């Protein structure tokens, strides 16, 4: 049940973030692949953490979450930098 609630919360946050990113500009194919890879990496980190905690291996859980979480952050940053073509001022509606 906890995994279901966590998945629904993560999905809702992902949709909200995707909407915020679309406001900045168009997301090209590279950005979509990088964001999807980052999301999958984050999910692997959460799965590793929960699985290791169930097996009473706290250090392995935190290391897995840290490693996969760090990789997710890097992929999100690269996706933000190279995957979004930002709108110009005239396209946003500002003068």
C-alpha cells in the first residue's frame, strides 16, 4: 500500500514539474529522454532503499538511494540545460 501511495505522489509531482517545464519552452527529444532516465533512476533509488530496509540492510539502502538519487539529479540538470529550447520574451507574452 505504501508503494502505491508513493507511486501516485511521485506521478503527480512529475506531471506538475513537466507542466512547469513546458511553460519555460519546448522540450526536445533529448530533454524527454534525459527526464525519463532521471525519473527511472529516482524510482530505482526508491526501490533499492525500500527493498534494503525490508531486509534490514540500512547502509545498502542509503547508498543505493544516494547513488541513484545523485544520478537522477545530474540527469535532470543536463535535461534542463540541453533539452529545453526556451521561449523568447515575445512568445511568453511579456514585452
